[in-house]
C-alpha cells in the first residue's frame, strides 16, 4: 500500500511517499527522484492496471491545482505530465480512476471569486499515451454536482462506480455506474435495497472479489461516520 501527501497534524501540506508492507505490517518512507509534485492534500489518485505507475491529479496546498503527475513505481521517479486538450479547471475532492488504459476524472470542487465553494458534475478522460484531455458527455442519468465522493472500478462489470459526496449544501448516498460500449459512455443510477449507508462525503470505498463494494466512514457536516456497510454490485447479463 502506498500513501502520497496529505495534511499532517501541524496542518503542513505534504508531498512525501510512504509504503506499508501488508505482510510485515511495517511502514517505510520511500525516497523518490524526479520532478516532485508540490505538497498537497485532497488530491485524487489512481494506479495503472499493471501496477507500474501511480497518477495524482489536482488537490490543494496553498493553491488549488489541476496538474497531473506520474510516479514510476519501478524507478520511483516522479514526472509532471504536460497535457493538452480540454484540461479540467483547478479542483480538489475529485475522483480519478484508471479504466481501459485511460484516466477518468469526475466532479470535485474549488473556491469561487468570493471564496464560496463550487462543486462540479463534469467528467473528463485523460489519454495517457497522447497526454490529452477530453470532456465526456455520457448518455443517461448523470450524477449531480458533488465532491468528496467515492469511486472504484469493477473489472467484472467493466465499469466505474461512484457513491456519495456533497455539493456543500446537500449530502448524498446515491450510487451511479459509468459504462462504455462502442466508445459511447453512459450513466446509470441505482435504487438500492437493504441497509443503505447514510448521506455523507469523504468516505472510502473499495471493491472485494470484483463484485462487492465495501464502504466505510465519511462525514456529515459535523458528525463523523464509522460504520462499515457492504453492497453487492448488480452485474447485468451474468
């Protein structure tokens, strides 16, 4: 497990890399070379399917960013990627997912001219090989503006799943799936049964066995959530 950056207990922004050995239960700081990202937190992060690179996008660290960096996990070297196209505006609390050899960015927030919070409902595709951004306008029922939501990819359904988040005025517990067929993307919203998680943002979600979503923690305005809930992904046609 690898951790990059964040905000420490003295409220200092960080750009260090730490590795946790799951077998030995030990932490080690990893010294990296190259063009290191500026210290930041509330950035988004994703790992390539072949596990040879990690990508980070955006975040806050004094300024708000819309840059993207690659960490080569074989050489432990950082590279800032110089990009073109429909570059997303500066933002924090977005999600990023590696899917079909591209990176997808959804949502997030930034501060407006009068320091008000502004949330987004936009979706971008980053072509890693061409270093180009494209804004995607999927069919279907799109999620509302949100930040601090959760995101995972399922190889079994070949889709991205997004849950929860906040527009700063409204907290959500909705669940959306993003699919792709013949280069056309589509959103689908799910009405779920069972013990549904409370509305929240800044929670965490992971996928187990490629078909079970594990959702834990998060925040509602002033109260933290510490419950763990599971939701089986509906895989259509299987």
